[in-house]
């Protein structure tokens, strides 16, 4: 039997480039050795759950050609593959640890924990739970449970010793147990934390190799302690380097588009994109950078994997994508354009918005231009950012707040005209802005025009990723205008 690996994205937003990066290495390793890859959906964080995100994950990975063997959409012998469908399992395992004296119920209130944190910060002490409920009298615990007192379940982390594990890419990693918090395993609402669910699922799904990003290194000792508490065999651990921006900061949507959907919407080729991701952490034996997924699988070896903070450089990706587009035959290029750019659904929606606003057919292309491309030219409409009763700084600030809000608000994340408008009107009320003020700014920012089809239909047809990119650029533009005025005034 070959290795069993998994990817475990959370359906809390758009499918992330980092998910594709980790999936690529999991798949290459598994296929190289005749193994299987599992797709598990970690959806226990209901506060951040985003409707439609799960389907978006499936579609994004499929577009890239990263095929999994088991998952919510495909079934398998180790399901269910959504954590929200496995809650009874986690509670049973938490009970097992309680009965064995390896976990305990903690009744500390949020107020007490907040006060403890403030006191530790004031003393410049290590932050963490102080074990207040660790040795409560069993009779007291029974009384509090009988009263339905809210509580969590925590792991009893050893107070002495050191927890050590081997990383296949980094060697031995260890931490003194005194530095490890008595982690919460089961929250007061009965939902598991990431740590408990992750370990239980990996064990029950017979995962042999855990291949994930380096941001999980600090959590791994907690997982090792859980494996030991249950008496289970550890999987092998491999922590990949964290994708970074050119300035070496963590790849994040604040500086770079991180949604796989964005790169598809902007017209990147899936094979080119996957090839580029592969080069960020893997080198071919012959040193060439251009290779297919199958060629990466055939050559895959951990000795060729680099963990030194790979840099995601869009300019290089653009160059490669341009090369690959130019290498296509005219027939293949035409087919690609009609499939990916002028797809029947999207083109129909564009025409519906354009038709009432043109007098001649040859106006279609220039009028529809707003729905294509990443950025627009704000120089031509700079004056539209000047509102009568608002400063440029205020306009930039409200656009920035709006951009933040559409990333997190469930109503906005659906990105359909009616809920998007309802969210936007509520946003105006909450921030003390009139809808006509904000909507005029949004129209200029998104369409680059003062007159356009209905705003929210325009935003939806442009697409969430294109709107976000344009909003970021508009904010930079308005801030630059404000700075220039400040310097000259």
C-alpha cells in the first residue's frame, strides 16, 4: 500500500493559492509512490464559514488538474470527509481522554481569561492558560457539569520534559513542554478545535504523511502530544516553505491576489500556473524550470524540495503565461478565448448590460471593455473621486473600509446583485455615508466611468477578484491625489 496524504482546506473564502501549492506537493509525492490523496473539508469554524466556498475549492483544484482520490464529492472508505459531519466522533474521543485523566474540563469564563492575559502581559510573563481548572476536585466538576456550566475540554500537557518530532525536510524539532499551553480540544459549543479534529481525522483516515505549510510547525508538538495521549502511531511530517511576496512578507491578499479564482479570471493557463507553483519549492534534476505535472511526479524526491521561503513573483508568471499563449495555435487560442473569456454565461450577462446603452453594434467592444482587464485608467476620471462634502482622504478611507468588509461579511461574499446591494446600503448606514456618495465612488473605482450599467450588476459581472484589484488600485490613486494636494497646499 502506498502513502496516504491529505489536503484539508477550510471553506471560509476564496480558494487560496497556498492550498494549491500544498496540494501540488501532496499529489506529486503520493503519485510518485502509488499512493492516494484525500480532500477533507475542515468546516468546524462556523463563524467564518462561507456558502459556496466548498464548491469553489473543488472547481479551483480541478481547473489546475490536481485530482484527489477521496473526498466529500467522491466518497471513500474513510468518510465522511466534512468535519461538520464528524462531530460525534470528536466528542467521543474527548470523553476518552477525560476518562483516562489526560484531559480536563475548564470552566474559566472569558472575563477571567482576559484578565489573566492582561496580568501576564503586565508582568511580561509567558502568555497562556495557568491551569486554574486542571486539578479541580472531581465532585466540584460534577456539580458544575450538573448545573450546565459552560466549559471547554483541555489537554493535560506534561509540565516537564520535551516534545520532539522529526520533520522530513527540517530534521529534529523540539520544544520544552512548559512552553506548550493546555490546549483546548473541545469548545463550549461542542465543536472541536483544529487540533483535536485534525489528529482524529488523520488517524481515522489512515494518513501516513502530513505535508503542510511551515505555519503549522508550532502546532505540531501539540498534535504529537495528542497522538501520544491516544497511543497512536505518528504520521511522518513535512512542512513546506511559506509562500512570500517579493518583499519577503507572507503572501496575503493585502499585497497580492491570493485567490486561485483570480488567476483563472485574469486568463492564466492552468498548466502554466501549476508549473510556476512547482518551481517555487522544487527543482528538476536537469535544472530546467518548465515542466508538466507528470514530469514533476516522475522526478519527485524530497531532496529536491526547497523550504527557504519561496517568492511568488507575478512578473515571472506573466512572462511565462505570455510565452505559452503565444505558443498556441490560432485554433487553440480561439477556442480558449471563447471558453475562458467569452464563455456563454458571462458574455450573455455582459450583452444584457450593454444592449440598452449602445446605438451601434460597433460600440459593443469599447463599451464592454470595463468588464475585462485587471485595472482601469483613473487619470481620465480623477475628478469623479472628489465629492462635495468629503475630502479625498475620507474617500480613500471609506473605499478601504468597504474593501475590508466585502472580504469578511457573509452577505457580501455571495457577490450577487441583491445581497451585495443590501450589504452596501447597510455598510453606508453603519459608517454614516449616504448611498449615493459611496455608490458613485464604487462606480468610478470598479468601472472607471461616471456612467455605467447598474452598479451591482456591473460589479458582479466584473467579478469579485477584478473588483478587489480595482478597489485596491483606486485607493492607492486617491491617496496619492490626497498626498499631492497636501504637499502643494
